[in-house]
C-alpha cells in the first residue's frame, strides 16, 4: 500500500524537478548568453518533455504489472485495443473467435 503511494508521489516530484531544472538551466544560460527569454522557454519545454517521458515510463510499468487482461486495468485507447485483439486472434487465444484453448 505505502509503496504504491510513494511511487505516485515520486512521479509527481519527478515532473516538478524536471520542469524546475529545465527552467533553471534556461535562466542561467539566458543570463550568461544574454538571450532572455528564449533559453528559459526552451529549457522549460525540455523539462516538460522529460516530465512527460517519466510519466509514460511509469504508466508502462504499471500496465506491465497489471497486465492487459486485468479487469481493474484502465482501458486501452481504441487503436491499441484493436491491435491487441488482432494480435490475440493471430496467436489463437482470443475467446471471441471460437478458436484456441
């Protein structure tokens, strides 16, 4: 229970730290190179991208732990859901196809 809560708190901190580091690095470079505000903007966008990447990583780990067939798992987006069904049908374990085990 606590480990799950700490994992969710950690991803929030990862996003905040990535944004702060990106902004801070951009601010420092802007002062050094006299390019204000451009490098702050670029740094903030890079920090945002790093935060989103961390969020996607955690979401993929969660999906791998829960599994695609778990009823408690959040639904897949429609396109991926179709691909997932198509893959299951090809492998022969799709219960709706009437084939398989």
